[in-house]
């Protein structure tokens, strides 16, 4: 019989009266298990480590910034016929290249060359490349992407940090 306001778990209600061991096993089976909170950090870091993350992010931000300056209601902006179309097309290509760099890093060289060309073309077509900010973000991001190499051995400092981190984890697990 349960107290008013509390409910019995289905596992405890259907478990035979075999003793306290069976009741403990039933209550542990019905308890929800939570994933460790520290698991999200290494998984995210591992995803970022397998691709040119910062280069792709900068190219994406550069394209988004140029598109934002095109939509801004400033009297300084002027869009006429095909120049207006190119003003929207070039930053859209930058934005697409940035996303493709992030999600398809195997073709990073092609995307980075295309992104640097689009960034430089935005100088003419898109209000001085988003008032220089978007163009510079795109060029720097494309250069970072072009120079990124997968599967490189860790540098000495990074290797030492990883070793210390692994020793601390082992010490915590052993305690």
C-alpha cells in the first residue's frame, strides 16, 4: 500500500516478494540513468578537431555579415540590376562554402579557393565587402582552411597537456 500522493513503480508492483535483493534490483532497474556531463566536451572537441572548424566558421560569418550589410536599411547602400543580384549571390556563395567546409572537409581545398575568390569579389559587388569586415573574415577563414592538414601528430605542448589530462583522469578513477 502506498501513501497518498506517491505512486508505486510498475517494476516494484509486479515484482514477486522474493526478498530485499529483488526489491533493490527492481528499483535500480527503474531508476533513470543520466549520461555523464563531461562527455559533451570531448565529443564536440573531437568533431572540431577532424575538420577546419575555425576556417569554416570565419568564412560562414563573413558571408553572413556581408548579407546583413546588404539588408541593412542604410542610405549608403545602392543596388542596381545585375550588380544588385551579384551583391546577394557572392555572399551566398561564401556562406555556402563556409558550411560545406564545416560539413564536408574532404573537399576543403576547392571550397577555400572558391571562398577566397568570393570574398575578394565582394569588394566590388557587396558594399566594399561588407565594409571590409566580411571580406577580411572570409579571406582569413579561407586561408586557415587551405592551410589545415588532417591527421597531423600533436605538437609537444599539446601532447603534454593531453598526457597530464589523461593522468588526472586515471588518478580520479583510481581514487
